[in-house]
C-alpha cells in the first residue's frame, strides 16, 4: 500500500508534531500534520474554527484533510487528536503503519498545562481530558499497529521507540 511511512495518532499535546518531525528527519523524508493543513487552508487557527463554525464543521474539514494526506503524502504524517473519531477515517487508516502515542493525565498536565487554549478543554481541563481519553483510547488502539508510551520520555526517546517498534531503518 502506498501512503505515509508512519502515521502518528494520539491525544492533543502528546507530541505528535515534535516526534513526527524527528522521525521524518531520521528517516530522510517529509513531515506533514493534518492540523497544519487545515490551518493553512482555512487561514485561521483551529480554536477559531471551533468557536466560529462548531466542532462538526471542523471534523468535516479534518476528515477531508486526513483523506488527502493519506492519499498524497509518503513521509511521516501526524493526525489531529480527534481525527480517529470518524469511522471513515479509521477505515482509511487500515493497512497503514499507525502508531498511537499515549500518555496519562499527569503527563498531559506537565506538557500542556491542560490550559484553556485547547477548545475541547475549556471548562475543567483535567476532567475533560480524562473524559476525552476514555472516549477515544479504544479508537486509538483500534487503528494502531503499535502503541508507544510517551510518559517520562523526551521526544528523541519517543522517536527512537517508534523506529524500534516499526523496525524502520534510519537515513
């Protein structure tokens, strides 16, 4: 199957973009983030899309961005945290080397501060993060060929763990 060398999924703040960039560098390939694709196409931040147009509109944009990236990109691809919510997107991921980058709530608090800058965590960030993970964890696991825990690891260690888990050669 053609498509990305690696697809990274996981919750917001887990480090998909940072680890993805490191993986792309080590593999000598390009990096693409579907959240960045959406921001570039819409000319505004994801938080603004949520506020102005609602989550359903954002999810439709996200579904299209993921489908395009899976069809066009051959390097490392990072998906937004909620991309796996769509059944069609999950089906498109079948057969791709998907890695679920996981973390617990304590790690999320350290990395993101669980602040209100993220639209789905605006009221009670820790509680909402836990609820999001309860709703999504099984979906991340469903699409993933490999799960790599990021707790207590720096991005370089996570990238190494992904390469080892997928048995990928470095450039």
